C-alpha cells in the first residue's frame, strides 16, 4: 500500500478542508449541537451539490464512482471540523449498506435521492440491554403478514433517527436475521433523542406493529449476521478515520498553544516535558492514521480485513485517550472551559471510542483472527 495521497485525494482534502473551515466554524457547531435538528439543511444541500453524499457511490445512480479510501479522506476532514449532522448515518450506514445488499430496483429507488441530499437514512441495530455484537442480541421481530412484514420492538442509540426519512432496521425473521427499509415517519414509530456527552443526536426508536412491504427487505436471499458484521466493520473504520482528523486538529492546537503560552518568562513549548508530550501525541496520531488508511484501502480493494479493521479501531480508541489527555495537560485550565474549542474534540473522541465497539471488543476480534482464542 502507498500511504501517499493521490493528486485527486490531495485536491479533495484541500477542497473539503477549505469548505468546512469557512462553512462550519465552531460557532455553528455550538449552535447545531444545541438545536433540535442537530444539522443545517442549508449546509447539507451545499455538501450534496459538491457531490459528497455520492462520492463513493456508483455513477449510474448519480454518484461520483470513487472508492471508500477517497471517502476516508473526506471523513478525516469532517472529523477535523467537528461537522455535526447525518452524513455518517446517511452515507456510511445508509447508502453503502443499500449498495451492498439492495437489488437493482431498491438501489434505483433509494440511492439517487440520497445522493441529491433529499433523503436521510440511518441504521437501527442496537437494542436495550444488548450490545448488538451477536445475532442473539436481536429481539426486534419482523413477522410475515399479508405479503409483507410487521416489525415490532425497540432500538437504542440510533444516530439521527429523529430527522431520518428511512431506517434500515435489523430484525429477527422466521428464516434468520433480516434488514428492512422502514419509513421513519410511520405513525407506529416513536423517536426520542437521548442526552449524550457529544450531543450527537442518538435516539431511542420504538416500532409498534409497523407494516413494511416485502419489497423493502434488503439482501433477500443471502443477508445473514455475517452481513451485519461486515457493515459494522466498515462503520468502525469510517469512525476511526473521523477521529484521525479530530486528533490531528487537537495536536495542531496543542503545539500552537505551547508556542504562544508563556510561563516563567518563556513559551511553555521550550520546556522539555512539553516537547515530549507533543512528540508522544504526534507518534500516536501518525500511527493511527497509517492503521486506518490501511484498513480503508483494503475495504476499497475488497480484501478481507477483519483483523486490520479491528486493529485500527482498537488502536484509535486507546490512542485518542492518550492524545486528548496530553492535550489537556498542555492547555491546563483553559482547555476545560466551554469557551475553548478543545472540549468539542474531547467529547467527540470519547463518544467515538465506544462507537461500534470499544478497544476491548476489538482486541478480542484480533485475538480470534490470530487464533489465540476460540
């Protein structure tokens, strides 16, 4: 693998960075965190006009036809900007999942409006009291009825469900596990935004006998729990790529502060311990970037990468703790105030660390891949 970005990727990175610096200042991030919707429809339309929603989706549906690795570059810039909104849920959890498991008619129906920014999607997987890591954790049922299905049960921590047009709901069927496109505005659905550290609009979704046509079942036949694990593997890598951008910005902020902040008549960056802190942070940031891009490249190439994806997610979660901790030590008291920008990155890094499985979970995945445990 070549870790150097291609010319196209460099242009995408520069363009995305410039756009988000101008359009998504921290004043907007604060405003959107406190808003009911949690995103800006105007900014969303601009992003759609730039082709971001369809960047890694095929041209035949109106997308850009680029690879997941290119999308990783964009996600990194979004992490750097702390971009609020449903991009991750709509594109990573929604669009790419439909591309993987939908038939041609389903792709034609759902992907073009998603790419145009007209429809929002999300994935409903985790359930109360369960971690969503095994097929036995699925208790929401999809019962065949009159040529369709009736779905009933509760889902937790569903990102952006309060504004989504469609839910991709994982449910138990008589023939195994199934994935269904559900109209999120069905009167039988109750959506409640949960209070979270990152203000990232995770929701509880209750489905009360929601009727779904048979045509709304994705991946039939052939959708299994292994399919769920593959889409979660990609989601974990995508989330890790966001945190690469997050921690890159934290490192830059910390170095700038160490240069400017004076103590005992000299910049604190001139003290050896501060230089060691910054060097340790840089080592962690570079290492997680390489790990994340390796996993993203393998996903783009269609190569098996369970071990690489798990390593990237586990290492990103552990490294983010160290980087954020050292950043706060360098910044001192100013770093924990709400007037400073550091808390945006701290809260998002902590939420991402637990998203789609924590470091312990992925260490077990790596151990299994290496044959160290059964």
